[in-house]
């Protein structure tokens, strides 16, 4: 971005925009952090393994009506339950 100053001088205002972009990159969504931590807990690992097993089974077949919706919902429910217990304690 350029600015016209009195006297005909032109300046470039690139540094301010770059600083704003750097600040935005440093921000981390606490929800995503909590989801990852909860997905790694023993309770959620069980459901993730069931989902992965289902995806492998379904992916190995050339024709099937089976999908892994139930396993996906079970995993997401377990993970989000864990997140809900922890997330609101960290909200300011």
C-alpha cells in the first residue's frame, strides 16, 4: 500500500500489514488444541481405532452399502464430551 504525503513524496506501508499478518498466524484456536488432546486420551483412542478399522474394512471392498457413520459419530461424541469438560475452564 502506498501513501501520498504533502510535497509529492510517496511512502510504502508494507510493514504494518506484515505485522498484522504475523499476529494472526501466532493465534491458536484453543478448541482445536483441546480436540487434539482429547482425541489422544485412552477413551477416545478406542473409538478412533474402531473408526479406522471400519474405514479400512469399507475401503477394502469394491462394492458395499456399509459406511462408518456410526463409528464417526461415536468418536466425535466421545471427543466433544471430553472437550466440553475442559474447554470452558480455560475461557476467559
